[in-house]
């Protein structure tokens, strides 16, 4: 038996917005219009219908039909120059389309502060000098997965100690041992970026799937908020769906995909770039 859970009406898109976005997406369901819109968007001075006809390799009547459809929903502007019709991009759609996609996918809804349903048997505390062996061992286990980092060797304690922010290094304990860690690294020495930092989270192989990551991210983001760090950012391999979902639960949002950003073992990989803005600032 399947149980259907009703969606609260307050969570639905307003009818007028849904109708507007549906009209936009329907207009772009035709590949010829997508190509036409791209051609116009990449021509700052605009293009005549005649020029578009040649670019698209179609008849002028077909091109005019698609231009009119794009103009009707507001993607392009039309103006007359003599006997020619010049088509220019409506700059508002450059932000309107991404906004519509975000609205439909729910990315504009309030994001959570931090993970909930934290495990009761996991304790998070400040990283101590005695934890370094466990921290580097867990780092090595992450490297071994092939989807945690571009590193192929564990950095030295000296290198990690030099880059991680003091006061923002945490370990999780479970069953009397270190089960994971998280640390924050400044992204720049420039004063204007003093509240922007990059995060790392690693969970021991033997403790994955029991909420250690949730506990670590809860500590990470709440302490960063309290310290006035206004933006946390991280890059995650596109294959690492569990980590992406975990960060979303902590208020991170997906900014975009960084294609072929770096190689690991001679293979190019894409990463998902995520960031979290502090609700405090």
C-alpha cells in the first residue's frame, strides 16, 4: 500500500508564478528557439531576422514564427530599422530564467540552519594534539574512496596545522574513538575575505552511515556562525551524492558545477561547488 503525503498549500508556488514559468519553459521546449535565443544572447548589438535565418539554416517565415514566440514571452525585444526587424536579448531573462529554475526546484525556500536528528551516541569536541594520528588515518581512508579529494597522499601534520583555522577544528567521538573530523581553512589573506572559509569533513570508514557527518556539520556551522564567519564553501566530487546531500542539510546551496576542474590519477573530474551563508550576518 502506498501512502500519499499531502503537500502543505503554503509550500506550493503561487498559481500566477507557476503559469508564468510554465509558459517560459514551454516556449523553450522547441530546440530551434533555444538555438535562436543563444544566437541573439551572444550578439550584443542584436541580429536581424534575415541574419538569424541564415545562421539557423531555415526559412524566413519559420524564423519569424520562432522570433515572435520568444518575443511574446519576453525573452527578446524587437525593433524596426528601415525594413529590417532587429532582435535583441531581454537582459532581464538572463536573471529571470535562473530564478525560475531555482523557484521551481525549491532552492529559494528557506534553507535549514544545520542538520537535525543528531545521533545521541556521537560527541563532538575540539581537536587535540593527541588526535592527529587518528585524523590523518581517517584522511587516508577518505583518499582511498577516490571521491573525497584530489589529494593522493595525506598532507603532513605541519601542513594541515598551518592552514586550518584555530578554534574551528573538531573531532567526533563514537565508541570511545575518533570517528571523524572537520576543519575550516581561510580562502584568502585579504581583509575583505576574512569571513569566508573552505570546509573539509571526513568520517572514518568504520563509522559511516551512523550520523557522524551530521554531528560534525552541526558543530562546524553553528560555531562558524557564532564566530562571524559569513560564508562557508566547499567543493565535492559529483559522484559523492551522500556528501552533497549532507551539506544541503546544513544550509549549503549548490552554486554550480566546476567542469574538469582538476585531475586525479590522470582522470579529469567535475565538482559541485557549494556555499553556505550565515543567517547571523
